[in-house]
C-alpha cells in the first residue's frame, strides 16, 4: 500500500471514529441527565422509558410516511403522483 493511500485511509478511519464518538456521546447524555431531571421534575425511570419508546415509535412511523410521500410509492406499487400522497394516505 502506498503512503498516500495509507494516509487517506487513516484520515477516513479517524473521521469515522470521531463521528461515532460524537453520536454516541449525544445518546449517552440522556443517561447522565436522567437522574438530575428525575429528581428535579419527579420523573421515574419508567416515565423516561415510556417517553423514549413513544419517541422511537413516532420516529419510525414518520420516517416510513415521509419516505412513501417522497418516493410516491404506496402499497401495491407506484402512485400516479407524489402530490396525491397525503398524510392520511401515507400512514395507512
């Protein structure tokens, strides 16, 4: 492997590691802040768990709905136009 290819691979690997550390740090922050917020607002662990579960379900539903609206696909194939894709039609 040449020196420039190795250097470029090292830069890409380092950048990927930094991005992952930042992303995982954002997720781990909720765990660190859960106890102080719980004590301050009176939330329990179960309340946080339920809130995160609902957030994940809404996130998945919204992603699927927006993907259908963006691509114009619905169950059974391609719809005539993306404009005909309303929120009620997407989220069936």
